[in-house]
């Protein structure tokens, strides 16, 4: 592996945006880090101190093979072991829609991290709205490609829902960005009517200062 | 651990290796043991492969399990039917790459594979120690290894690696000499020996002690307690396998017969296998060493020793970067024991990676060919190396 390899080519557009919010040299925990592409980029490109948690043993092996510090386990079981403010950023990328207790998770995430970065597929995207309206079937899209009976995505979240959630649950949204993506990993930022046009929402959050 | 898989000379290998010896703690400067007793002189048998770099920063110490020895990889001579016990992992381009690292493996004290143990000559009596050999601990084994490392002029070990009782030594190293190791890999091991594991060891020891040839450990001039030791090995072997692997390997198949014998010969393949393993073991292992090493692992409890009962407090002494690996079908040191360890390391703020690998082969999995395990070792070591060598 040559050290000159440009790391940005290896990560998706949404991951690139997440990475752009992270200060160099910070401590980052990626919950559900997959094969570790984002962490690998952050470690080599931004010198962050990385930790990942991944449920799949095969993906965990892939992460450790990249030289990343990753723990094979369930995020709900692994989070409680960390002390308060252990990390500068805790990332929950495209996983919130699979979580049983989202409010509890967000609270613990903001207990162990000074800031949280949460991204999820936007269920109010126009394709989803149109599919439901015209076909009458539960929508299937590139972002949410499962049938209702085999999907790991047990929750449907919209960008507006997440903003409302922040007020109900009690956390502060520092930044948000809405995007559409292409099959090859590239993407575009959506500025016009994100609730209608965006496929994903990405939020930078922190604890409420009371 | 059981017998490793067969290999051939034409496979990639470190080639010829040599069994070396280092003797220290000559009286009156004997080694102080945890029991309060003294031991000296102490000899360690060891093996090295690869090349130590000029700044001595590429040393890896491999720690063996119960019945292992210092012969970790390669061959003593061309005619050897088998290479060292972890040849699948240690060698040029392998998981532990001898082109990059200087690999050291030493035989534990208490063993019978070249290091000082109950079968060695007691200089005070000029006959083998037998039960006059003091009971040693995992801590004592590590203390002796540290003498060897100092003798080799190495101030900082890049990584200590071991499985099972070797894994216990890894944990001990990380707490006893936190400044001396940069990283640690603990495979299929436990931070404290459970009641279940102690129970199996005790049954195995009682099999040896009940053998009339054992004679309170004074059997070195006469017949050996082979029967007891082979039963002890058979018990051990059961705990190294798993329900699934035994079902797949033997099932209820009969050995060379179509019907039951209606006597107490080995009817089933599994019986035959265990008898064979037991018989093979007595040819190479000393019964007293079996007693001493199993006792050492039964005493092992790092929470009690270093953390007043708290694992997290124990690990707060450690500084190494850790990789912990467990195997799904290991019921001797099940995954929950590795997870306890990882939890404590996280609470102590240590840098730890953990993976439970799927394997049907039980506790023995860490000794068997596994692409996943080699990938983990390579990735982890590569990361530690790039941090230190630049």
C-alpha cells in the first residue's frame, strides 16, 4: 500500500461531508463502522485517534486488517463502558433507523462524546412519497432496499422528524446538511426543499446547555 | 492444546532453527518466586527467528500454552516430520512475518521441554526435583521470560502474543512490565481461571496422582505414571474440542468394526482418538510438569492480583495497545471471559480491538489454520509497527 494513495477516493460523499466536520487530531468513535472506510480516512487523512464498534465479525476483521482499533459487538452493549466525554465526536452513520431505543442511544452518544454526528435516510424523499401514493406498497428505494418483512430498518425517519426529535428529546443541532447520492458514491448537496428532495440528512449535534 | 496439523518441508517456512538455552539466577542470587520460595539456577530453552533490527525495536515474544514448547516455527533438522507448533502463523510473509519481526519463543519454567522444571536435576540433591520443585505461577513464568529478554538486550518488546495459558502470560506481561511492551495479543484466553477450568484441571491432576507409578512425583528412575498422564491428556483434549467438532469428526461412528464389542475395548472412534492422543502425549511430556503448569493457570486471576478484585483497576496499570480474540465454540475460555477483559480495558481507557471469530473447533481454534486470524495479526502488528518505526 503506497502512502500517497488519495484517501478521499475511498469514501462515499456522505462520509466525506462527515469527515469535513471533524477537527484533525480529535478522538472519534464510529458506531457501526462497517469495514472502516471512514475511520481509515480520518486516521490517515486527519490524524484522528480512532475507535469503531461493529456487529459483523467479518467487517471487524476487515477493520483490524486496516490497522484500526475496532471492537466486535453491539453498540448498545459497548457504549456504557466508556467514561463521559471520552470522545470528541461520536458518529452514527445510517444506523439510527435500525435502533430500538433512539432517544436513549442519542443520550448515551452525547454522554461519551462532546459532539455527535448522525445521518439517516430521509423517508420524506419525493420518490418514497410518490411510490406510496401511486403503488400502495411499502416503498423500496436504493437507500432503503428491503421488503417490509426483511428490513433491518425498523424506523422511518424524516429530516423534519429529526428536528422535532431534537426538541422533544433535548439536544442541540449545530449543523445540518441534506444530500442526494449516486450509485458510484458521488453526491450533491440539496439546498432547495431538503425534506422533499434529499435522500439523506446529516446532523452535527451536541448536548443542550442548560 | 492439542497436536497441530501436519505440514511439509516444501511449504513456506523460517527453515532451520536452533534450540538455545539461557541460564541465570545462579545461587546465591536465586529467583524469588511468588510462593516465597527461591529457585536457581534457572534455565530457559528458547528459539529465535527473523533478525533483530539495529535499534532492537522489532522483537515479538510468543508465549506457549500448557503442553507447548519453545519450538514455535521451522525445523530443527531436515528429517523432522513436523515444524514448530505455530508454523502456520510464524514465518516469512505469514501472520507474524519473520521477514519483518524478530520472533522469540521460550519454554515456560515448570515445563519439561528444556526449561527448568520438576524433572530437572536439583543441584542440592543431584536427583530430579520431583515435588521439591516449588509451585510456580504465571507471574513467575513471565518474570523468568523478562530475564531472557534483558539478556537479549531488548528494552521494549513490540508485541507479546499468546493463546490459552500463553494468553494468560500475555496479560501478565502487560500488567507486570507495562513499560516494556508496546502491544499485546491475547487469544482464546481468560483474565481469571474459572471454576469449570479449575475443575477439569483437578480431575486431570487426580488421574496422575492416582497412578501407582506416580509415587509422590519420585518416578524418574523407574516406570512413569503414563496411564495417569494419558487420562489427564484425554480429559484435556475433550475441553479443547467442541460438541460440534466432535459430532462432525467422530459422531457415533465405530472404530474398525460393524457392531459393538460388548466389552470395554474402544468401540467408538472418539474413544480410539482420545486413547491415541493420550498415548502420544506420554512420549513427550512429563506428568509432574503437567501438575505444575495446570496449577499455575488455576492460580491465575489478574483482578485479584492487580486490582483488588476489579479487572478495570488491574488494567489501569497497563499501557499496551491490545488485540483480544475469542472463538465461538471455545467453551473452556468462552467469549464472555474475553468480553469481560475488553470491557475492563475500555473502562481503563486502553486502546483495544476485539473480535470473536466463528469456528467450530473449540478452544484449539487458535492453533488451526485461519485466514481471519492471520489477517487480524498482520493488520494489528502492521499498525503497531508503523506507529513505532517512524
